[in-house]
DNA sequence: TTTGACTGCCC
DNA sequence: ATTCTGC
DNA sequence: GCAGAATGGGCAGTCAAA
C-alpha cells in the first residue's frame, strides 16, 4: 500500500469530528489495506505493539534535527515552524513544500518502506547511532511528499492528532470484518496488539474468539475512576470492597512454575529490575501457573511508605540492581488474580477472584509480600474509618471496588473508584510560559510558577502548570499575559511577575530542577487570584513548612 | 572522563 | 498522573 | 460517560559534547 493513501485517510479523518463517521472511514480503509497489521497500528498512532520492547529513540529534538537535515534549514527554523503552527507535522510539511525538491527518480513511498525505516531506526544503537537515526528519518522525508512528511513526523512522535485512538479503531475493525465490537475489544484487551486483532478478525469471528490470555503476554490493566468521596462510592455500588490506594507502581505477574515475569502498567517487561520481587514470588506463591496483579511499594524501617521517587529509582534499573534493591527494599501487595492453571478468571466476580487470591500465598511466605487487606462494607462510617486509616498511615487514599464486578482489562470504569483527599493549594506567581501545541497552538499552553523569597525580595521557581485550564481561559490568559511578556524565544516566554495563580497539587516534592528546591506533584490551575498581587503570593517558608508537615504525618 | 540533553515511562 | 471537551 | 488530547514532576539509560 502506498503511504500517500494512508496520509490522505489521515487528512480526511482530521476534518471529521463524528466518531461514527471516523469509524466508517477507517473500516473502509482497513478492508482494502494490505500490511494490515502495520496500517492498523499506524492509524491509531502507534508503531510497534505495546508489549514489544522496540522503540525509536527519537523525540522532538532528534525529529527537528532530521527535518532540518532533510530540508536544509537550521534547527531553529524548524522550531520556529513548530511554534507557529503548533505541530511538528505541519511544520515539517511546510518546510518540505518550500525548501525541498523531491528527487524525480524517487519512487512512491509505501507503508511497508516507512515501517522498515522505523525498524531500522529502532535497531540503531551505540556510537553515532543518533546520527544514523536522524539520517534514516531524513531520507524518509527526502522521498516523501509534503503531506506524507506531515504524518511521518507525527508518527515518529506517536501523536497523530487526528482524533483516532484505540476505541475508534476497535469499532472500525468490527465494522470492516463484520465481527462484533465486543469480540474485537476482548481480543484487544487480551493481546494488546490492534494489528494482530485486525489481521485475525479478517480471518473470521471464529479465529478472533480463539485469541486468549496467554502466560507471558501481559493483559491490559483495569483502571480506577476518580470519585469525590467515600460516601458517593457506596451510593454508587451499594456494597464496596475497600482497599488502600498505595503510592507505588502497578505490576502484573506471570508465573509458570519457577519462571516469573513482571510487567508494568505500560506492559513493559520489568522483571530484570526487580529481582527481589521475583524471589519473594518464587518462594511465596503456591500457584503453579497464574497471572496476579499488585502494587509494589517502598516501606521505610519505621513502617511508613517512602516517597514515590524512591520506587522510581528501582524501576527500569539495569545497573547496580542488587545494591539499590538492598537500599530500597520493595513490598508487594497483591490484589487480583486473572488466570490460574489454564483458566482465565477475568469473568469471575471480584469476590470470587479474591477468594482464590487468598489461597495464593504459602503459609511461610516472605513478610515483604501480602494479599492486600480488603474490607467489604456498605456502612458509610466503616468506610470513612478505613479511608481515614489509609490517610493517616501515609497512603494516597482508598480504592472502592464493586464486589460483583468482573475484571475488565484496559477499562477505566465505575466498578473501580479511587478516593483521594481534595488537593491542597498554593498561591504562586506566574513568571513564564510555553507556547502550546495542537489545539493550544498560538496560545500559551503552560505556565512557570514561583514562590516568594521574602528575605531576598526575590522569586524562586517551583514548577509549571498546564492542566485545569479551560479552552476559554487559555485564550483569555494568553491575551492577559500579552502585555507582560519580557522575552519570547523559541517555545519559551518570560513573563513579568504580576499575576497570581491558585495551584492545586497532591504533594510537595524535593527537586533539584527548581531554585526553590521543591516541586509540586500533579499541579493544576484552580483559579486566577485576581484579588492577589505578587506580594500576597505564598513564600518559600510556607512551602517548606507544608513539606515538613506532609512528611511528618504521612 | 565527566556532564548534560534527550528519551521513555513511572506516577 | 489531572483536567477539559465533543459526541 | 467515554475517548481523545492537552498538560505536570522525576527517575534510569543512552549518547554526544565538553
């Protein structure tokens, strides 16, 4: 299949807003496509399947290098284009139109050729590999028409920005090959590869049904939706199964006898980084063949949870794994079982899965591993007590699960609800901004923030904020700050400190990235403090106190 | 040999 | 992760 | 209510520049 056909479909989809219409267009396209697996992933904006360890190793910076190389302009001009158009693909397209003469002998670019180039980019490693990667990519741009270049650039960043995601492609596959949406969804959740699902669906519904959970192939993880408080979860479900929400990292465990594999939420194989977790599972789990799920957490000697940053030091580590494992020992709290001795359990209700899970650990298992404590209740006061207990023990909050619900892989539904305390807020001074991309093109898409240092009468930066802003506000704020711009270089804007934002956050963290020495976790704009000026903004002392208090009690 | 930008992925 | 938005 | 698209801090690994 020619790549231009793919690019033209993308362009058409970009102008359509109706999901039904998008699915119709894609289904027609998939019906006629060869290289169906590749095309299916491409249309959804991914290159390799989620479980694959392949990755390009190209982000915005190297992409801009490649565009510059292909079109013979300076990198800063590429950046200027991205700044102006709010999109690397559009910038690339424009530069290709202007600067580049497509060689006459160049053949038509095919989907296959583009994919092969991506594979080659992925394979490149070692000395001078960045040059090699950018050269391969620049060559692609060299033989691409401008419109093709637009979508190659976006594919590289895995951001097609055409309004198409998994859901749309799932519906399109069902429509294209005349199988039910549910069956497509089921197959996808269990295999994590829309390409494979499309190819199998094309063979027929019978083949599609044959795709199933397999040990060694991670299942998409079920996710929780936010609830406003504990009471509302009981109103929603009647009876809830309550568990602590730990500040850790999700892991899925695939066990075949003594063979243990660990997967992260993005389905990365993280087995090698967590040998201590593997060992506690080897020794502690009685099941021979199973898929289990849990949360790994770091707990200090005092029994209190350690900062999330400590857990991050263990993840994806390749070197000095053992030494850091001793330094930051992990605990594993198991909360689900999806598969046992050849049988899938995802259709079993939570209570039944839980009943099975409780038999998973041997009597003499290591103390580092547990089945996550759970309470089933419909009593609001009991639930509140558990929630308060979670908070005072230093955890994030609770999960309230519907005891009757099955495990729905990849879904963020209302059968699992998470409850966390309402965010704290700080009043911080806006000292800068960054131009946005996509629908935030030509608007300030995020803002840099600072707190006051009253002793020096100066400002200390403490991070940025880019969410919690409505589209309407984005426009208003960009207008508001227009007169306060001190400098505007590439994507970065410096702003005269005058405006104060009230910023919500989950936690104050130590940070070496900001002069204040602190940063906010999950910052969001709550409101513009029109009643406050710079002198009323929060101070570094207050930040320090809040940080201490938070460590003291959590 | 050291430093720092970049990338991908945890939350 | 959080949040907003169009369907 | 869902799916998609904006955006956050911070860690390890990789590679290139200093």
